[in-house]
């Protein structure tokens, strides 16, 4: 039961962070002002919440919050770019 509670709380916080990051991304595009709710936190906590769910097959969807969170996408792109640039050296 505790596992359910923790997983649901993490997923709920993740959903709020994803919505806030999406809203801030739209604001930034419209008004050119910057800011962030918690950048990568929404995707990471959502992934952890899904991994904690005691539901068969739920773990296969752990990547979904990170893809939906606008705060995670720039970090993943920068990480991939950095990794590829280090291999060429």
C-alpha cells in the first residue's frame, strides 16, 4: 500500500511539473521571458513513480514522463551532443 501511495504522489507531482514546464515553454516562446519550474524534476520523478507502480508491465512506460516534460528534452539533447562530441576526440 505504501508503494502505491509513493508512486501516485510522485506521478502527480510529475504531472504538475510537466504542465508547468509546458506552460513556461509557451510563455517563453510568446514573450521571450525565461524561467523554469523545476526543469528536469518532472520527468525524473515521473519515471521513478512509474517504476514503483506495482502494476504488471508499467515499468515499460518509465520513459514517458521524460519525453512529455519540456524541461527534460534540452538536457537529453545536450547530453547526447556532449557524448557524441567526446567520442570524436
